[in-house]
C-alpha cells in the first residue's frame, strides 16, 4: 500500500430536517444519527489531523445558473453561512487550499476556487454533528451533484485520489469527510419513496471496505435511485482507498435514508505481493535462475556441475548455496521473483527424471 497522510474520514448525511425538526421527523432516529456522528468524531479527532477536508454538494445555492464547476475549493480565510436559525463560521487554511489547487492542476485536474462561497446545510450539518469549531482548519470542497451534466463517479473517485496524493506530498495529516445521501428525491413526487433496498446493497460493499465499488454506478442509476449526492462519497472513497469502516450505520426515514460511516483505525499494512519487483541485490541470482528456466545449455551445465554454474555469477554465499541446492523456500525468502524460481526448478526436475528429454 502506498503511504498516505489521509488518516481517516467519514461519509455522513445532511438532511435539513436535522436542524428544522418538523413534526413529521422521527426524533429518536435523528438522535441516533447525531450519536453515531459523535462516535465518529471521537475517533477522527484522536488522529489529531492538521486538516479537515469537507466535501459536499451545492443545493443550487451558488453554483447553478451562473457557473456550475464540477469541483470547487474554498480558498478564503474564512467560510460562513447560515441555515435553520444557525450561523456557520469555519477557518479555511487559505495557503494550503491554494497549494492544493496548484497540486491538482499538476495532476491533470482543473478545479475552480472561490473566496466567498457560503456554507449551506450540506456542509454545516455534518460539521456541527462532528463538533468542529471555528478554530479547526476546514477546507470546504463543493461538488456539482444537482445540475446536469455532473462529473462521473469515475472522475469523482480519481479526483479524490489526486487530492489524497496532494495532501500526502504536502505532508498534511488529513481527515476527509463527505456529506450527502443516501436515497432521497427533494422537490419531486418521489420524495416519500427512498430506495432502501438499493442503498443497503451499496452499503454492503462499503461495509467490507470495497469503496471503489462506488465508481460502478452511472448517472442514470444515481438519478433513478435518488443518489446523485454519492458523487461526494466517491471523492472520499478515492482519497481513503480500500479501507473497512470502523462504523457503518443505516437509519432510514420516510424521506431519506441516513447512512453514517467512519474510518479512524489505521488500515492494515499490505502483505508483500506474491510477485515482487526486481531487487538490485538479487539481479545475479535471478539471472542464474532465468538461465535454468529458459536456456537449455545453462540447464546442461548446471546438471553437470551446479557449483561451477553458480560460480559464473557474483553471488552472496547464501545466494550461491540456495542456487546450488535449488532451495525454493530460501530463494523465496530472499525476495526473488517466484515465477522464475518455479520455472527453473520445474525444468531441472524434469531433466533429472528424464535426462534425454531436452533433445
């Protein structure tokens, strides 16, 4: 696994009812959403990140009929907004944000940037539930989810990967939080028909760490299931990589499916690959084995005198002994490519059983 400074993250809902609390809202359900966010916040804050990146869609508030960029970074020193009688105010690390814009440009992305965009409930609600105060460095990123043509899920995932690479190059210990979803149809006649079954299938994959599965949903399926906001999640998925969440909770309601996921445990160290890259200190050994695998004369010479064959190559004593004995476990433990070793031994064993089979 490539080292990353993205320490963890979250995917959280942002239904406006969390703040307006109409009579139609299930109060216990909302309380469960708040409580799970608090648990996730505890895990994320313990990571002591340098930067919180907050990814959310714009609700046709400011990126709409005048300009609708797919991705926009806030570069102002502060981001403010209000909703439901609440005021939002967060500190934006302007220089870091500008540098991330530059890094993304170098990576083949062309995000817009703004100094004045407001914080609406898509950003304000999750940040409030996480208990993020105005002194915490927060970088808002806005995604066009509602106004076609929207960025594809593949592009969103790639953007998240580029974002993770950028903060890693800058050495920033980062938490990435995505706001949105799941299934809901605001402003349409399907508002009371969220697609719970579809959402559960998506969560089943995320629950086991298959975050890249999000790129498999095209714009038609996202629209048909009320999940256009999952573009924000796809960015977080690209930044996090394939990690199993510490928390994955679904709280359905009659108009939204509230899904909350959190990642704050370090991902396991990836196991050594079965087929490693070629190491410079093993070139001589691999050359000798390659000869046994693919050169008839080399095999003849080896079978005639394995010690003399080994002495053709500049080998460490342990490498020389392993080649002479064709000690596969020892050769594998050294880190040699196993396919070459396998073919070399197969050819030599074949000739030992039938010395004339080479001709």
